[in-house]
């Protein structure tokens, strides 16, 4: 008996469900799905390693023995650049997959950039993808947004402390 299910013309590697699975299994993007300790640890490691660049720059601007608070605030802010870039990359990757899963139509390329097509998802595929977005991806994106908010609050706190030094 022939199947009544529509055939998906989108190449396997461009199907949103496969893009989601690939992201979820990637060592870098999986980081955003780990428990709180597993999520914070790479941020802390990147921030600590970034001090190797940030500390000498801060030390040339503010001598440690004369201006310790300014040195620490300036160095800490500078050391946050690399973790912020990593978090931004995480966020953009997850947002891209979230958009692909939640859209009813999927843009794909058959053999190259010059022959793009669109495929409208059948209702059952759209429902499955929306379940993934609502129960998996929204929590990941919320965690990343909250992390950006906390970092912004720390920058503001550092600026306020800086004004009183």
C-alpha cells in the first residue's frame, strides 16, 4: 500500500529536526542544555582564561598596588568579552534552529545557493516541531537571555562602583 504521508523534499541536513539534533549533540551547543553547574563552569573557565589578556591591559591602565579596585573592575569587564562572544554564538545558533522549527514554511537549497526552494510543513510535522520549541528550546533561550541579563547587571554594578572610586 502506498503511504499517504507527504514526502519531504528538504535535504536531510537542512531539515529543522535534524539541525536541532545536530545542535543538541554538538559539544559546543550542548553546553546551553546542561544543568546549572555544567552551564556556569565553561563561562567561569573562559572568564578566568580571558584574564591572561585582560590583566596586563588593566595593569598598564591602573597599577595594581595604587588602584586595586579600578584594576579589578576594568580587568573583570575586559575578561568578559570572550565569554560574551561564546554566549552570543550559543544564542544565535539556538535562535536559528528555533525559528526553523517554528516556521510553517522551510527555505532550503537543493544543490546550491542559486536554487532555493520553500516547503510548507504538513500539520503533523508543524505540531511536532512546535512541541520541541515549547518544551525544549524555550527553556534554553530563556536561560541564555537570563545569563545576558545577569552579565548586564554586573556591568552596571561595576559602573556604579566605578563612579564612587
